C-alpha cells in the first residue's frame, strides 16, 4: 500500500493543505464524511470476506 509510509510530517502537511483549501469551518464536515466513508468501506469489505468464507465452507 503506497500510503503506509506517510508518517506524522505527512499527516500534518495534509491537514494544513486541507485547512488552506477548505477552510476551518468545513473541516469537521469533511472529517465526518471521510469517517463515514471509511466505516462503510470496512463494513463492505468485512461482508465480502465473510461471504467468501461461507461460500468456501459450503463447498
């Protein structure tokens, strides 16, 4: 995964750029939307893995 080596300085830079681009008033909304998207992605991935395992067990 190419984003595995971002580190603290990279995260600080991303936050500063987000503040500049979107402004401080929009940042909480963007964070909430990103969190919800990540949560949905994890749930969908977990469902796919469990479906795949149940199909494998059924064979």
